[in-house]
C-alpha cells in the first residue's frame, strides 16, 4: 500500500514533536493470513522513553466516513483492535503504548461522541489535528538550512 501525505504528516509529527527514533508506515501484522491483511498506518518508536505510538490516519477532506456513521465507528474500533493486538504481540519491550486516530475533519455528533467512548484511543482530530500541524510549523520556522 502506498503511503499517503497524511501519514507522512503524522510521521513528521512523531519525529519532530514526540522525538521518535524510528517511524515506519503501512506496517502489516506478521504471520500472513487474514491478520496479515490488516495494517497500521504509522508506527513511531521513542527508545529513550520506551514509548510506541500506533496511529490510524484518515485524511478524508470531506470528513471521516466509511459508509455511514455506525459503520465508521465500527471500522475505527476494528482498526483499534488491530493496533492493540500488534502492540501487545510485537512491542513487548515498550512500557508506554499510545494508540492514536488522526483525522483533519471528523463531523461533530454521532461519530465524535462514539469515538470518545474508546478510552484507550487518543483522538487527534479537528482542532487538535490543526494544533499539531501548527506546532510543527513553529518548529519548522526555527530551522534554517544552509
């Protein structure tokens, strides 16, 4: 699967803000079969803090939607289960696991209300997404190339 621009943005955030030593994209769960069809969009590892960031990224400009509202929440829950399985199977050496959903636009209402119920999933959506982008802009403005 080809990495999209939204995934690169999240990877840049993990490197520049979260100080990840390693970032990779479109990670498949080892073992093949049906499990091997699932993927993690972005994984960032900070070796100093032993923190792993597992990120689902949906850069749908017209809003996060897979069919209808209910299907969208179900799909995100399924993707979150894949994140957890990967973390608890592969990333045993990391003491801090952060599961994230990144999306620039998620319509407020049913979807946001139900996504907030997923206690182990950090939502970086809407204004929080924009705040993260602005945080990177500040850092970028201080870097000068020679």
